[in-house]
C-alpha cells in the first residue's frame, strides 16, 4: 500500500521476517521519526524510499489514526470544485 501526504510518501509492506510486523518505507526520515518516534529509522538501498522502520501492526494502526486526524477537511470543497 502506498500513502502520500503533503510531507512524505510511504510504502507499507508485510515484514518478510515476522508476520506480526509491517515494514514502512519512506522518502522522509523526519516523517518516519515523527510518526514512529520510539522506533529506530534505518537506511535502505531504495532510491525511492531510502528510509525504513519495522513496527507492529497495532502501532501502524495507531499511526494511521494520527494521519487521518491531521487531514485538513476544509480544503476538500475546493478540491471537489476543481474536479467538476
């Protein structure tokens, strides 16, 4: 799954080593640190997503809730008028 925000892009994958974890890859070390502060951000070989964390599925769920709470819904009406 790919999630794009105004500050970063994230690629979410099942962790190949542990089915209880997910691997979150991003183009922003800062955003990974902000969302998953207690987890060490590691560098990866990917040019698109050079930073990675591995977290539990519950931690990921909690972070998704945080991202949704940060949405500025006031701009949706402007976006809707641009589509019509």
